[in-house]
């Protein structure tokens, strides 16, 4: 695969790519996570159009000698596991038990790979910061909307279950998955150096000195308060635990980098106190949610229900260890292995790693972990890039949440996750962020 510097393409193409991906990132969470055909079809159309346009322009504008040099040069380290995973997915499709769903899953997978390709090869530091700022604004707006639905009675007839905060999403766990990606990135932006976008003359001194303008600090702090409070009221237990672990890792990394100043130590306890005070006033609802972990054994949302689904998934893996039942075919294969005592339908395994192993064989989750580990450790090692650290923490968070849920099968969340992978691995981020 040709890996070229972003300077090889004109500003018009880069602007179109940025706007196209920004539009997709705006649309996907608004379209209830983009889980239906009506919502995913235009997203795939936009992504594939951008990828093919860039490939055609790249091949047409770059001299043959430079193309050869690019092909022989050092390839970003994620391309190897991504290529292996894609090849395994294609083989799984060939031997799948239901080609229709497998083909749909394959289209989504290659769209994510296309997004990774576009960002790694087209985005510079300024474009990346603008994209993350946009995501923070979207998440904050969705949080306010969800808050008004939950406490002010705005319509949310699509929520399942309808007593948990989910904003525009269908399920509260997946809205929590979206927020747990954005919250660490917002913290990374708060600790990043310099302002995003074009810096006016009067602000260049602040940018050069590494200081973030006060209005940006205020916005990011307010956005974090809103997102964290709403995140708590999504009442997603797996998300709570995953974010706590990811933020602990991020905090350790920030301390090692010397980014936590005296002012920060004052601000963070204040933020925690405000959140705690709000949660305390609504503690009864949260306590009830924690206590439900062992109820409703026949439900797929309970721990016992998920254990039953995992039991069925393990049966699928034992019988199809190498290639699985086919990418995208978990739902079709589960009925044969449904354990006694579980009468419901299981479209997903509620464990992304078991799900992938059941669909694509035991090597699929190993390759997934290979990709995640490279990205997480790359983000932790980039000592001057707090934004990359925030994205790495988001990757870690959703990876942990994947042990008890299926956020990787929610296109809005998987798309943002892919963006984070590309940001962490991007070679175009030369300025300190």
C-alpha cells in the first residue's frame, strides 16, 4: 500500500477529505449509532468515494519513482496486522454460512480501513485537532440533549431500555461507549500545547509558549463536567469500570510527563466534587442499577444472560475454530448452539472478542489485540503528544468495554475508534500537541 506524505496532495483534496469525514462523524451518532441500513449506506458511500478519489489522484499525481520509493519505504506498523485481519475476514466470507450478512460486514470493515488510510495519509496536526474539537462539541451537545430527555421528559421512545440515558442512541451502553471515547480525548486536549486552527497574531505568543487560551480551558472543563455527569447516568456498568481504568493509566502517564501543575491539582478535585455532588443527589437510581447485576437471568443484558450467550459462542468456536461461521453471521450461527435456559435471540455475543472468534476463528481476537496493543503503547510513548495519549486512553477504554459488550459493532463508535487509531499512528503530527 502506498504511503505518501500529506504534502503530495493539494489543499482542495485535503479540504474535501476533512469535510467528508467531519460530516460522517457528525451524522453517525445522530443517526442512532448508524445501525440501520438507511443510515449506514450513505456513510459507506461517502467513505468509499473519498478513498477511491484519493487513490486515483495519488496514483495520477505522484511520479512513478516516488510511488516505488513509497512502496519500498517503512510502512506504519499497524498496516501489517490490519492487512492480516482483512485477509482473514475475506477468507471467512468465502466460507460463511450466510453470504448476505457477511458481505455487509465486509463492506463496513473495509470502510473503517479506508478511514484509517485517509487520516494517516492526509491529515496534519491542525486537521486532527479540528476533528477532535468537532467530536468534543458533538459529544457535549448529545450529552445535553440526553440530559434533557432524562430529566425534562423530552421524547426518547427509541431507547432500549427506556429508563437508561441514551441520547440519540438506541442502547445506553453504546452511548456510554461513545462518551468513553470522547472524555479521554477532551482531557488530552486540555493538557495539549497551543491552540488549534489558525492562530491570530495576538495569540501567537500564547501558542509558542505552550499555553492554552483561557476560553478553551473553560470550554473543555465545562464539556468534561457535562459529559462525565451524563456518562454516569447512562448507568453502563462496564463503561464505568473501563473508563476508570483507562483514566487511571492516563493520569499516571500525565504525571510522568510533568503535565499536572498545581492549578490542575486544584481544578481536578473541584471537578470531582461537582460530579460527586450531582451523583449523590441521584444516588438511589445509581444504586438500583448496580444491584441489578444478578437479576433477570434469562435476559441478555444481565450477567447470567451474557454468560449463557458466551457459552453458546464457545460452542461455535469449538466447532469452527479456524474460520468461524463467517464474518457477520453470529446471529445465524447462534441458534444451533443456544444453551438450555436461554430462549432469547442473540445478535451479538456481548463480548467483542468471543464474537470475532465465533465469526472469524480464534486468530481474529488475537489480531485485534495486536492492533490495540500497538496503538495503546504508541500513544503512551509519544511524550509530547497529550492528544495522542487521550486517544490511546480511549482505545484502551473501549477495548476493555469490549469484554462485556459489542461497541465495535456500532458503526458510530467503531468509526471514532478507527479515527483514534489513525491519530495515534499518524506520522504527520510534527508539532507538539
